[in-house]
């Protein structure tokens, strides 16, 4: 009779099982949706990763409810940090902006819907996973937890190598100032003999090593109809942060953001371009294809010198169609006609400002944006960079409509400056890396003077 010797069973210690339960929640679950973005690109996350790990070590012996509250707090911070990085906002700016969330329609974007479902799923899953005991105590396992935290931070740094400059772009202390307005000498032409038009184009970025995009950028302004009437020049300008910072850059000649104007009667507001031009006898008018309360533009536009403001509701009353997207508002392609009408009926020199809207990311198909068949713009962009292609389809609509108005025989003598606010904040590295992370393009159309009859 042969006695069988039972195979030696390898069993994890109870403390190691607790460690694995902890790691599953605070290392894996707290970071997995963001780690999934490594394949396509994402803002750096060293602080959120470290915060999740070390907070998990602190609360592991606390009651389940407190652990879950801590986990939910970490997820909220991680999301806010991620979004602020994508859109080149400081965290303070993003938090201030949350009050306007009800003004937008994230349900028009499949990306936002999927993201919301993932976050809700993670929060639900963490509640059930935290039923397990995570209170490990052996020094070796605590050291191993620290190693996992620092290892994940290192992996995040390695994966994002070469893309760091594409995220988190607040103006550093003492940063040298520049803008399209200053570089083009646009404001110097304010002598009362012509109108001035400034157009800030949403998410108009500077192409980087992409010939198809470079060829398309401002291409329509090279036509004979434009060059016969305007001296055309172009360049680039440094940018920081998001759209409202871009407005402060071009309208007020400084780095900063609009909420600096809201706390009190900022004397610097009198130095902004609209206020300066108003003192020179110019009528000052602003147009924006979205809602006036959003980012409180209806409040701070008058502070910087705009005597008249037209927002989406006003433009739609004048005949603009409505275009959809996360930021649903007036269709940009309809605005040049109204801009031209404003100048044609003007009784004094006028400064007309227009902030566009429809190319705000993500750019969906349909929703009256004329972007679903963007291969008509560029077959190469449609194949390789579909959302960039959809943006360029909208840019093309704007350019065509604007050129039709500014080359008309009855369009008054006007200088026109177009400039991007910031590079488009694409989620993925494939699209995002096609743009210069520091600069935006501008185009200046300088009126040649009175046109010969006929």
C-alpha cells in the first residue's frame, strides 16, 4: 500500500489578503479609468495617484462608510484635476466654472456620457469592494503599498513623456506678454477712418508638423478677392489657459482671467481695448454665439468698455440658426452677415468683437454643424484625424461666410484680425500632438483703403 503525500498548498497570509483588498481599491480602482487613457494620452496625474494611495493607507482601519467617502473624494479630485489638465485650466478656474454647468449639454457628447457611466460604476463598485477587510498591518506590506504608489507615479510620468507641455498652462510669474493685437499693431490703426473687427476663434490651434492642416489653415484668405482688398499677414502668439484667458489676452493686454474684473471696479478694465477705443470715439460692440450669463460675459463685457452686447438669443432673433453640441448656441456661419450689417449701418467708427463657438470640443456629427461629411474639406484629415477634420469643416464654413461679406462692394473699410484662443484640448495624444502646445495662429487683414469704382 502506497501512501500519497498531499501536495503542499501555497496559501496567502490573512494580512496579505487584506493588502490585496486595499490595493484593488486604492491603486487599481482609483486609477484604472485614467490608466486606460495612457494608450491615447492624458494629463499628468502624479498628485492624484499619490493622494489616492496615501489617503488609502490612512483610512484603511476606519469604518467602511468613512473609507467610501474618502474614496469618493479622491475620485472627485482626480476628475477635476484631469479635466483642468485637458482644458489648460487651473483647478481654481475650473471650480469657479462649475457654477455654469447647467448652461451646457454634455448629453450631446457620447464621450461625456460614457465617462459619467464609468465614474458611477466605479463608485458603486468601490462600495462593495470596501466590504472586504483592508486593514493590513505588516511593515513589509506597508512598504509594498508605498512601492506600488511610487511605481504607478513613475509609470504615469514615463507614459506621458514628451506631452507634458500640452497640459496645465497657467501663465508663470513674470511671463513675457504677447498677443495678436500687439504683434499685428491692430490697435494702432484706430484713427477713426475705418472700422476694426477682432474675431477670437474657438479652439483654433497652430498645426505642428502636419502638412494637411497647415495647408488648410487660413487657405481661403489667399484668394484674389481678399488680397485685392486687404494686405494679408499672419503669425503666432503665446497663449495660456482657456477661452476667457484668451479674451483677456487680446482684449485687455494681460495674462489673467475674467473673474478678476468681477470682484470690484478694477481700474485696469479702463485699459482694455474696448474702453480705449470708446474714448477715441469708437462704438464698441461684442457678439458671442453662446449665452450671455455663461462665464458672466454679460457682466464683465460692459466693464471693459463694450457698449452693446449680442449673445445667442439676440443673434437667433436676428435670424441665426441654432447649432448643437455640448455648447449649443447660434450657428457661427450665420454671424458674419450680422457683423457686416452692424458695420454697414454704423454712424461712427466701430470696434466689432466676435467670439465664435461651434468648434468647441468635442465636435459631434450632425446637430446642424455641417461637419459630418468633412472629407469634402480634406480626405486625409477625415481618414487620419476625424475630429480635427470636423473642426476644419466648421472653420471652412465660417471663413466662406466671412469672406463673402468682407469682399462685398458695399462692405465699409475695415481692418480684421482673427486669432485662436487656445489649442484644441483633444482627449487623445493622436489628435492633440498635431498642435503646438504653446502658440496659436493669427491672421490680419489690413484694409488697403478706398476701392476704385467698378
